[in-house]
C-alpha cells in the first residue's frame, strides 16, 4: 500500500488531535487506552506519530478520535 504525503505529512488531523486532547487534559496514553476500549488497537507512540504527522490515520480511526475527543470529523480535518 502506498502512503501519500500531503505537505510533508501523512495526515492533516494531527495538530487538531493534539489540540483537542490537550483541551481535555488527556495524555497520549489516555487517548490510546480510550481508542483500545473502542476496539482500535493503537499504542501511545502511535498517538504521538499521529500528532506530529508521521502516521497515516484511517477513516475509522478518525471517526473514533472525533467521538472520544468530542469534536466533529470536519473539525479534525480543518474544514470547520
């Protein structure tokens, strides 16, 4: 599978994930644990890589991130 870069990053939601996570005073480990409870197998270092833009984010992960962080998917994508 080829992973594409967008402006040097593998995702466009990382900055917003970081912002929303910090707003909730949640650690990367906390977020990873909540995603694991939702059925998404992910570790803390993957959350770090998402936030700095070096990890691709699947659509189902984006949906769960939005739900856990209490934001919309468009907001995570920088549309709103």
